[in-house]
């Protein structure tokens, strides 16, 4: 059997989240993101294309690194206005049966007890189709508007997130036994309290004594997505993630090196390296002919906002690019924002040097994802190459114009991948984890760290073997 490609559609509850300025494109509909119909239509479209999931990015603050001001992000709609990523999911779940939903939630700015409840609720409402994109967050504006005096240091955020995961694993995997809910009308007992356990978590960063508020959901732990790229971020991802997103690689050999590195780290963390799906980001630009695709690419690029992208890149990297000459090379500075986004444009992770202007032109269409421009056959060829030679498990489709990027891909490229046997014609299972990993894989595998956390004294208290 040919290697099976997995696909996520990537967006955010904002106007033109990953391609600043594209809201001005005549076919772009991102301005409708506050309208529930926009989301319902998007979900139907992606399920029609047999996508695994709709992946929803999110941040909690404004991109004010550029020039130290909210001016550029506000004027160019750089991830502002930005609406909540969770609230439209129930409506999308109601009009679909298989599509997964992967909202981003920050482990730095949401309490684990609250996050565990939100995701368990969504996993119930979607019948097991939810993933959590775990982020540690990179914007200083998030910290200071959410009550901190300063942003936590980069590696410390990951260290804290490691303990955060321990807390949510205890809540999701251990607090409620499978048969705790008995709903016994005769005795009037809804759930057996001896089978619902306080987690008694006491750690360096969190003290969470109580029981989980939600009974076990179809997947218990949502599918875990992550996109760490720094050394600390990769170790975190290799330990916890089931799917990893990257825009780091500039060619197939860099992609292969990234995937190999992640799989080796996963092995060191005691996991099966094949149990992490790696999804590079791509922006497909489809034309009936190569010439048509190139023209379309030029036309899309002409709508990219240069200043808006500078503001986006400044927020991603923590470097204020208003201080830079466009022809100056991007330097690999040690910032407190995302390391991966900066390394992509420096010799730290690639053989080429990027000027600020080149980085902006690349980042402005799909936050630096690989652009694949050509006929449907050429795009399918390239994806198969990235899957077979770069060892990608699937792709995160990032939009230039919404929903046109998804529509073109689904109408023209998906049928070719299906015909070649590289992509599903029918969904494999009913939950997101089953669709990603195969029927029967409803829960995390036994050697995942979530299965190794333990509630102090639980065994002695109840005699249960978990
Ligand atoms: C495709 C993709 C999507 C991402 N989405 C988000 C997001 O929605 N919110 C967020 O705070 N960070 C997001 N990130 C950033 C990562 O979580 C992380 O900060 C980044 O990859 C760098 O991590 P590093 O500092 O370990 O290098 C995303 C990264 C990638 C590659």
C-alpha cells in the first residue's frame, strides 16, 4: 500500500491570518469570519475533501513588536480582529461526521483545570473529533495583558508546560474510571464516587487537588498537536505530540533532517517514532497549466501587505523589523519569542541567507510555508515526493485566499491523490485519532507519557489498576 497522506486545513478566527493583506483579494471571504455560516461552509468543504482536521491557530495578544505599536497590525488586519477559536466548533461538528477540529490553546495562559474541561466538553460534543494544538505562546503582549509583569522565559515556558501536561493527563486519563457513571435510577446514584478520583497534583508550577469535572469523553485525551522548533520545543513535541507542524524546512533535505530529528527524539523519549505524524505547511497554487499557476501566484503575491507581514514576522520572531533595512540579512538573535520562525530565515537552520525583504515576501504568503505552484499533477507529484523522500506524513494546507486555496486543492488535487492511492476515498474511523492512526486507535497508546502519570495514593485508596 502506498504511503497515505494526511491533510489539515489551517486557519484562524481572523480576517487573513497567515497571509497579511490577502483580505483585499476579490475572492477572499475572510472578512466573514464573524459569521457562523462561514465556518459551517468551511467545515462542509473540508469534509467533502476528506481532510483529517480543521486546524485553528490562536494567540492571546496583539502583534505590537513592530515599531512597538498596535498601528501596523490593526491597519493591516494582522491577526486582529481575532475571535475565539472554540466557539464555532459545535456548529461545525453538527454539519459534519468525520472532520476533526484542532483549536490552539495556550498552556502558558490558560489554567490546566479549565483547559481540561473545555476540551473534554468539545470531545463529547464532537463525538471524539477534537485535537489540542499545544502552544507555549510567543508574544509579550499576551503576558502583560493577561496579568503578568513580564513574559516568562522561552525554555521556562516549555518546562512549565511539561508539568501542565502532567496535570491534564491526570484529569483526562485517571480521574474518572471508565465505568464510573452508572446512572442508577433505583439507587439514585448517578456516578460511583469511589471511581472518581481527586488528582492531588502538587508540583513546582501547579497545585490541582480536585476531580475532573467531566466524565470520560470518546478519546479521553484529545489528539495532541504541537509545533515546537527550538531544541527545547522539539523535545517537548517529541515527548507529547501526536502530530507536529513545521514551516522550518526550505527544501526536501531540510525536511527529511527535521523529521529524522523528531523521530530520534521521540525514540529517546520512549515512544514509537512512527506514532508522530509530521505535517509541513504548504501553500498550493493550482492552475490548469504551469503558466496559469504562475500568473495566479503573482496575482496572490501582489495582494500581500509588506508592512503587515513585517508586523507578523516581528511578532513571530520577537525582532522589531522596523529597525532593519530591507536588504539587510536576517540575524539569528536569541529572543524570547518563537525560535523556529527566526531560524528559518538564518543559517541556524538553512544553508541560505535571507534578506529582510526576501523573508517578508516568503512569510507573507502562508507564514513561510512551502509554495507549490503548478498543475494539479505537478502539485500531487511534489506532495508525494515530500512524503516519500522528505518523510512527511501529511500536509498542513495554509491559505493564501480563503476559502479559494482549499476549494482549488479539493477540486483539482485531491482526486489525483485519490486516484494514485495516496489519499483516502473514505474516512477510516469515527474519531480523529482513528482517522489519523487507523481504526481501533481511539485512545493514546500505552507507551505515551499520559499513560505513565499517576495520582498519589490512588492504588492504595481504591485498589484500581491504572
Ligand atoms: C504551522 C504552525 C502553526 C502555529 N500556530 C501557532 C498558534 O496558533 N499559536 C501560537 O502561539 N503559536 C503557534 N505556532 C508557533 C509554535 O507553537 C512555536 O512557538 C513555534 O513553532 C516555535 O517554537 P520554538 O520557540 O520552540 O521554536 C505555530 C507554528 C507553526 C509552524
